[in-house]
C-alpha cells in the first residue's frame, strides 16, 4: 500500500538551524498539502499544490517557510532559521482531482519537529 | 469567528452508548465535509465524508449535514473504548472557491469501559 510518505519522522534541531521535510504523495494524487499541528489544536493549513503549481499559501506562514513541488510529484517544506515556536508536527496530505471524491485528503504519518 | 468550530470536550460516554459530536462552519459556499479520527501522537485518519444534506451511514458511524444551519455532526453508535480519540471536523469549499481543507480544533472523546 503506497500511502503518503513523510521523511524524516522525527527531527531535533537547534534554534537557528534550517530543516527540510520531504513528502511523497499517493502516486496518482495531483494535489499535495502541508499542515502544521500543535498540541490540542487541529491541523493548521500552510499551503497546497496542484501538480507543480503552488495555488495557495497561508497568510500565517512567515517568510522563513518555503515549499516546493518541482516536478509535480514529491514536495519539500523548508524552515529557515528555526525558532522554538516552530516545534510541531508537520503533516503532508494528498488528494485526487476528481469531482466525485469531494477532494478527500489523506495524511501521511507526520514529521515531528523539536527546536531546542 | 473561527471557520470551523467544535466543542473541545472532553466528551465522556459509557461503553455501548451513542456519542454525538458536533461542528459548525462559517463559509456558506462550503461543499464537502469530513470527519477524521486522531489518536494521540498519530496523524488524522478519515472516517467519513458527506456532501449532501441529510444522513450518511457507514457501520457504527452516521454523519449528518444541514447546510442551511451550517452544521455537521457525527454519531457513533455502540461506542467502544477503542473509539477514544480526538475527532476532527473538516470543511472544503471546492470548485472556484479553491481546494483548501480547513479543520476544527477537534473534540476529545473518552469511552469508559
């Protein structure tokens, strides 16, 4: 079963360092999403792609965050100059452009980031 | 006003009872509605989706949608201790409104054995 795959699953980094997360979506899915989730909160939307185009980016996302999906397949999320407030679970999800599915998104297992 | 609102709970029900989870949303043009279950330390997993007014049943789960009242609910019949989790309501505009899915903060459910 080739579900959404995220790497690394856990990352501990020092404040000020850069980190990068990778997401491989379900193979036929053309939409890819990034969310951030902190304890006691629901997933917070960060950005999404349709194929290689980044169609929407949250206004809450600072300039330190950047996401790419260069060939419309896997995606990377980079956080520059990490801060302790960036500690969270970063979730990737994908969906298939299909009018009958209502754009149902399926999550990967998440990447936990701890900034010390 | 939050786009998707849920009572954070915790909601506690005895084993075998019906658990009722509620959600309201603010965007009237929303087209697709979802319930996800999230166990502690895990990622959300889809339980049900619903797109039309009325009820949709899948095993012990029933989703209810009322677009006029901007209200979605999830009923869990014959609740089991393994149902203890956080339940997330999610909403998607779809179409020209874009395909961003917005989540509520979740309702924690405890099923007592």
